[in-house]
C-alpha cells in the first residue's frame, strides 16, 4: 500500500545545548560560538535555513505545524502562534501538536496528512523546546507528570523510572548487562563528538558510564538523555511542487504510527515497546521496505535501554539480542549491522522535546545526501529510518525516507 | 521526611493532581484494601481482568464485576530512584524503591517498595498492604512477603 | 474546489459544568443529576454515546486525535494517551492537538486530514477539559499566558483584556453600545436555558448584563464565557464507510482555517478578526456555500464582543453592523437573520477549552437532524456553520456541515 | 503594592517567563528609552516598519534598521482590568488600566496606562516613558501627554 508522495525539500537545525547563554566550542581546533537565545530565535535558527535550502520564501509556505511538548518549559502559551509569527508565516493555518517526546515527528506526520489530503501543497513543520531554564528537578517533574496521576506518578514513578523498570526486567529476562547499556552511550557520544550541532560533544568510556551517578537504578547518568534547548525545521511538499522546487527531495516512502496502554502495568511484557513494533510494521508495509534495507537509522534513545529495545523492535537484530548486538558493534558505521544515531542521538546531540523528531529527519537528510561531518557520514546511505517515541511507547512514529 | 510516604495522597484536597483519584473505582480499591480485600475488576463480556480496576473494557463492555485477588505476588521489576521529580522530591527522601508486582492471573500493579532500597530482586515474594498516610488518607505500599 | 468527502457519523457530548461535584438540576419540572467526574469519566461520557450512535465498536476506530488545551488544568501530562486508553482505543495512533480555545475544532480538522489523506477510514476526535478545579485567578493565568510574554502579558494584558481592547475600539469606531453587547448575552442565556447539557441554565436580562461586575472594562461578567468542565466526541469516516455505517451522515462540505499575528498591535484594525474572515472565505469557497445559505451557526463567543465580530466576519451582517444586527434579533431562531448559538454558546453552555469546538459540531448535528430540545430547535435547518477561535484569532477553524 | 508596577521585570532573573525578554531586540528597545530614544525597526527590503521591533521581516528580509519614533501618540484603545491573572495579581492592585497606543506611521504598542484608571478615551494624547522598576530593571509605561 503505497502512500501519497510527500517529500522533505528543506531542512534547518539549530545548535542544541544550553542556549540561554552564549556557547563557545573549541573541538579538534574547530572553533564555534553560538549566541544566547529564546524559543523565538531558536525557531529562526532552524526555519530560515530550511526555506533557503528549499529555495522558497514565506510566500510559498501555505501552512505550518508547530511541535512544542510542554509550554511550561518556556512559560509561553499559544506558542504555535508565536513561533509562526516570529518566522513570518502569518495569516495562514497553524497549530500545535503534542505527543510528549514524539512531538516533533507528530508535527511531521500531521503536516504530511494535510498535504496528502490535498489541502496544502507546501508546509513547514517546526519543532522547538527550551528546557534548560528551569531546574532539573522541575524539568523532571514536567516530564514525569506524564505518568498516570491516579496509579503511577503518586507512587514516585518518574520518567526515568519507567525506563528503569524496563531495564531491570530486561536484565532479568534477556540477560541484558550493565556493560551493554553503557556500550550504547559510548557509541552515542562517539558520534555526537563529531556533530557540530550536538549538545554534549564529549567522548565517554564504558568505565565512565558504568560508574556514573545513579538516576533511577539500574539507570545511571550516561544512560539518560540530556535536557536541552533546540529547534529543527523541515519543509514538506507534495509530489508536483517537490519535483519543481528541489533537485534533492527526500521522499517519505513509509509512515507508521501507533500507541500503547497508558499504564506500564497493562503491557504484555516489559522487554520491548509494542508501539514501536506496530509503528515499524506500518512503516515497512507502506514503503515496501524491511529492516534489512535500512542504511542509516535514528532511534529514540531517551535512555540506553530504549535504544536497545528499539534495535529489537525495529528488526535490526533478533528479539532479546539488542544488548549483544550493541557489543558486537551492530549500530556502528563500520559495524556488521545498521548504523544507528550517528548524529549522537538524544544522549549526546540532545533532546529538546518538540525538536527531537524533526532533528532526526534533518540528520537523515544530511546522511542520505552525504553532507554530514565526514567522521560520522555513512557511506552511500540511501534508505533512512527515523523512530521517535513519546513517553514509554504511548506515542510512536516511524518514517522511512528515500531520495 | 524520615520514612517515605509514597502514595502521596497528603494533598488530596488541595493539589489538583490528586483530583485524578477522586472517583469511585479508586476509592473502592483503596477502601477494599483497608478491609483486607485486594480488589480488581473483570469484564463480563470478554472476561478480561483489570488491575488497576477499570469500569469500562476496551472491548466495549461496560458491565464489569469486582473480584478479590490474593495480596501476595512476586516482584516483576524494580527501580531505585535517586533523583525524584520536584513534586515528589518535596515530600520524600531519595533513594526510594518502586516496582511492578505480578499477582495471580498475570495482574500487574505499580507501587512503592517499602524497605527494599538495597536489594530488590525480580521474582522475590512480595505483598500489598494498605498504608495510612499522615493526612489520614489511605494508599498502599508493597513489602517483602 | 470540493474537498474529499468525510462525514460526522457519531456524536457524544457530556454535560458541561462544574463536574468535580455532583450536579442536580430541576428546570421547568425536569429533573436531572450528574455524577462527580474527572477528565477520564468525562471522556467516557462523550465517547461511548458517540460510537454507539455510529453503530460501531472500538474495533472499527482506527486512530484518534485528542483535544486538550492546557494540561495544567487537569495536572496530567501525556493526556492524549490517557484519554485514548480510558475509552479503549489502545495500540492505535493517537495524538494531542492544541490551539488554545480552538483546540476542539483543530482535533476535527486534524482527523479530517488523516482520513482525507487515505491513511485511516474511521477516527475519533475527542475533546476534554476540566477547568473548575483550579482557582479562577489561576484559570485566568493559564489562559492569559497565551499573550506574548515579551510585549503583552508583562504589562497586565490578560485574556479578557485582549477582547476588551477590541470592544473599546469598536465602541469608538463602529458605535457599538453597552446594550448591544448585553443583547448577545441575553440571547445566549435564553437558548442555553433550554439546553440540558449547558453549564449555566439561567435566563439573564439586559439590566443584569449591563450592571454586572466589571472584569476588564468595557467587558463585564456576563460578557465573558464560563469556566467549565466538559467533553465532546465526534466519529469521522470517509465516504465509503460513512455511507455504509450511517443513515444520517453529516458531511463536512467546507473546511477553512487561518491564523493571525501573535501581537494584537500587528493587526490592521481592532474591530474584527482577520483570521475569521480568511477561514470563513476558505470554508465557503470549498463548500460552494455563502453566508446566506447558512441555516444555523455556532460562533466563538468567548466574549460578547467576539460574537458580534463573528457576525460581521462570517458575513451574517454588514461590517460594523454586528451590534445593530443583534438588537434586531438577527441571531434568533424567529429573527430575520441566521440563528446563532442556539445551544447557549460558550457563555451559557460553557467553554471547556478542548471540548468546545467539538461540542459545536455535536449540536450542529442535532439541529440538522432535528433532535435538539424543541424550544431551541431551528426548523428545517440543513446547512450548519461552526466557527471556533483560539486566542483572539491566532487560530480559527470554520466548518460547513450538511446532511 | 501601592502604585502598580506593570512592566513586571522584577523577577527577571528567576521567573522563566521573563526569559522571553533576555534578547538583544528587547534590551536595545528598553535601553533606547532610557537614553530618551523611542526605537522601532524597518525592513530594508520591503520598507515595513515594526513596533515592537523585529529583527526579521515576514517578507524574508533579515536586514532591518533601527529608527527613532516620536514618543507622543494617541490612545488607540483601552481596558480597565478589574480581575487580573494570578501571575499579575500577585504583584499589583486592581483596577489598573492598559491600552494600545498609536504612534506615527500607524505603529501600535501595548502598555500600562499610568493614572488613567478612570477616564481613558480613544484618541486622547499620550506619551511613552521609561519606568524604573523596584528591581532596578527598566520597562516603560504610558501616561497622558
Ligand atoms: Zn471486555
Ligand atoms: Zn520586509
């Protein structure tokens, strides 16, 4: 079942990081400085390069979808209107979508449907979040309130805790080890080190990760994604417009989405995410692709355990073998499997909630067209997969992208 | 703040978050525990059992009956929380332990694991008990059986 | 330009009101009681009647869109997943949309696009909000933070204040009078009195409204909508399924949406809402209808001034004549114009943000198929229009609905 | 809480909401006022003028220049707020007056109307002035000219 042809024709991606202050970097002799900004300037930083890349002006953008996961982070309501106004898409349909950490990809799938329906020809999906201006405890609170307030949150189940429940179960059932969890973080930080737009560009060793401070055991600091500010934009167009405006359109050939039970206790097991399995199945089916066709993948690694489950749920390795596959360098560019999160993932690149799912697609575009930094460029990548998860599988979107 | 009181119904009347608990299913469950009954529901249409209890079934069934569950179960999975969200951190010390317990009929429930911050182990025997909170409200905790 | 055929095939609508406590009503000898509920039970109260009305089960519902404007009201994050789980649409795509007070209609337009794209055949759009559990000052805060936090909110511009800026300007420019504003509220409460699902079923006189306590002058208490709890659901289906499952499908023949500048000071005038004008134009164009074809209309009357601007913006009367048209009983069932808000509107029926835009469509369905309470039933209504506004025109959706 | 200090930059450093003000355009505007200059921006591409100032133009132009505006204008519209949102109510008494002011070139700006809670009138002459807040931060208010 092929889906209506819609393409990514423009990309933009801000520097991720603590963007409330000036950032100065000097890595391997390459110096860079980034100004202190708010959600407004972050939106600019990702949007204007995207329309320039698409070779269009605001006149051509017919509507927008804005991804912001929690307005409380920025303290600004009706933020979709603010962002659309800031970048100059004024007097045209806009809206905000929210599916927790999968908010960015939901903005893309919402724009996709509006284009595929024939309503609009060219749209912008803009994701932005500033999370570093509140205390870490409050940021954790804002993410943890997504637990069921009748049966989960009041017993102290924070957001990292949900994933630690999976980690402990997977250790008991599948023999997942501490070293295997750490191996994920080592990989993320290795590639993130070479990504100029990543938040934390620092290589990490297995020992660093094994010995890091506990957050919610079995998970420790390096098992957890960063709290970041950032923005990302993609411009989407229907077939006719895409072919006209772009010499390098990246087609959304597969689109899958699913959800899962609200409560962790209603899941049939705690060793994988059913929402990911169902969304991947839908995405593969619509594209006619399977896991073995994927050349580069972006999976939702809010926690190391999440990345390991994703390897299995997306079919990159056998069920129960995600930890082993990591140790065997399955997800490395020069490994035997599929290169995964060669942008640094949520752990090194960062996780500004509303931007994350769009940022994955932006990097997929670079990989497919060969414009990523050379140390993290996958040779001859053609078929990309992006996998973005909200909460612990309550919202999942999977895209297959091809030139 | 010595012994964590997770269950956190202390602010029931003022904290909007706890309004989520102000309904018949939650009260019946908690009051059952107080009377020594550990209750779940079962859909009369499709037979599916629900812990925590539901009053409607995804099958469309709206006729569900309460039934008693053995309060002893096994630890299905666990976590030891060293960094709590702000709303919890205000009310309890870290670290504290939480877990998912498996009762009969594969029924799972999340809860606070009392006295288990050092060595929780998947498969160990545990038991659910009612917990009287400082506020006088009632919640529950999990302890080794 | 006709749009893909999508129909409303099932409707459900909770009682609106202060639903944190038991409501007992005795109006003209008709007694009713409603239980104390949370967002969960409110969702049930609107969803199950909707699928029963559509003659389907959860198995038939392929995906959902949930409208919740501000999670802070209920203190529950990832609320789309909670609501979908509660009503039993589990393991299927879901998402939350937010466009302030237009959130409900945005849920419908998002589901519309997903169906029109061919992705899904049958979907549920569920809107819910519980607003009465926080203090009125905090509720006002949650709505007021939608003003620009750099240039508006810090100077004390609350949500009612935005509309009062329009009211004072319209008084100066168009000669709008205090009596004309009050006439809107009198009409809303007249019809709301007969709507069993309305929040405040009490008739109000011009004198009551003129003499009410000031909120943000020129606006007084009865110029302002209620703060309510409530939920509403519609089931949408594509042409094939709609014809198969429903003997009474209500087709979405026109769909318009637009937006406007973030800041009130960037508008070309403060006597109408440009977003409404643009959205109405798009809706009329797509349906081939014009204002004179409309038999019953639901307009966004968060404030009396908003309803008067809507009369003009939707073309029910001449520009600048909204106040006069009200006094001439233009919006009454037995008046010379188009019956407007015969459900009581946001002012008497209530305004649970996420539900409002869906609740309008639910009542439009009843009017078109002749099942409203007889004192407020428009005779022989065929073409309905729904107009839902977020903030002061930052988000506007307009639907034309026909059997 | 005697004289309302709307402009509310008091909590600049702690309140996340005020982070929205921490950028160059806002500071330049406020600092200009302090030096007696009332500043707006103009797009060099399309000539559109912006009050409050923008640094990017919806036309796509990113080259905007600052220019001085006459600080005297007329009251375009007004409101007298008797019921304030919680965040404002904590810091100021009601009623207070706010309004939109029209300056030259049809430039509009929202602000707090000082000393105008009883009889604001559309068309009356007003003037923007810098306002030193208790915190030492700077904002502005509007008063009769
Ligand atoms: Zn059942
Ligand atoms: Zn320009």
